């Protein structure tokens, strides 16, 4: 039972809750106003901070009967996938991912999502073109490259969740997922257009290989690999907030490339003229070179670290 208290007014009928269909999901989630919750509970549904602290931890049960009309509208969206077959290690895979969805249109306002995640999706397309040209010249990757652009990220990482639960290619044979989500801007922590950085998140969580490889590739790229958000206890929890995490949950080593939050994040002002293309190119070259090494090395990435999910 979810009590809505902001804003403090009677809830008007909405379009309901959206969720990824699962046959095992059988419980209902009902959103009610504070007044209705108080009536159901027989007392006020509002507790002060001190009252909440005084409540004994535990599970409390109550029974009530609700008569509701349920209308289900099934909506479909698609992940878009391209595959470049490898050579002698074609049964092993490197997944390059991004999400192509954004917030869409609200009333008459368009949320463009040029950085989030137009930049990542464009990056995947550019890397696909580069790998295809290399193969055409007879210098293709040893491992198969999966270019995965997913939908539903903004709703809850749905597209990558669906892929991780219904993979087209063996996850046990997936060496790594390199996820590109927002790589076209300068984040709030950096100033100006000359910054030469990218946030690197998650590379050390499941494999002892990835950080060493990233650092060795960066000897040439000479970018600042900013790992300030790599701490699992970071309050932003970026490690859990993009599509790579659904690969990590099933044991696939990952790297998440990110430019940080800026003033236009999730706003209609996230537009293409604000993209820093020269900086974006540097970042994508780093990601491509990382993918190239991982696609052509003799061994898959080690999986020698357990997934650690701290308590929230």
C-alpha cells in the first residue's frame, strides 16, 4: 500500500503503474491518498520522524477488502541488436551497449536526450562501423561483437533486464559488457570545454583484469580516468543505475563510461548543440580501443570477484 503525500491533495485517476511483465508477479500495488490510507488504517497515515524511529522493526499484517477495476494495456518496445561475427573465438562475445530511449514527450514539451543517451547510442553505431570496416579489410575481431541498444532504461533498466533474462548469446561466454551512457558533455564537477576525462565505473567489481587493461590502453589515450563514483557506497549509486548492472548481476564483467550529471540532465534542454563532440570522440576512441583489446586477447576476462550488493 503506497501512500502519496506529495502534493497533499486528492489523487486523480492516473495512467497507472508501468512494469516489465513477469508471470511470477502476482501482488498488486495500490496508490492511495493520505485520507484514504487513514480511513483504511483507522488512524492517521502520517507519522513524524520521531514516531517512525519509535516503531519496532518487524512485519505487521492487516486484512481489508478493496474493490477495484483493473485495466491492463500491454505496450511493446524493442531492443535493437546488431552482430559482427568473430573469427577463431566467434563463440565468445563482447557486448557494447547503450540505451536509445529517453523521456519522450510530455504534453507539448520534447525531452530530446541528446546526451542521455543519444551520445551513447551514437557511440555504439560509430564503433559498429569501425569494427565492420576492420573486418572488411581482413582484420576483424576474434570474438563476436554484439552491438546492443536497449529500450526501457529510463523506466527501470527494462531492456537490459529482458536481455539478461533472455540472452541471444551465452552469458557464460560473454567476456565483457562495455556500457556507454552519457558521454557527450562535461559534468558539473568539471568546467569548460577542454576537460579531458571520463568517469569509469564498475571495472574492478567482478574481474581483476579490467582496470589493468583500461589503464594500459589509456597510456596512449591520455585521458583522466575518474573513478570517484566507483565506490559502492557512493550516495549517487551510479553503479546500479544503468544497463551494465543487469549484466553484472548475472556475473558478466562490466565497465560503465559516463560524463557525470549536468544542469540539463533529464530536462528538455539536453539538446545536440550542447554536445562536446571533440571530447566525445576521445571517449569513444578509448572505449573502442578497450573493446578491440578485449575482443582479440587470448583469454576471456577473469571472473574472480563476487558480486557485492551493500545494504541500502
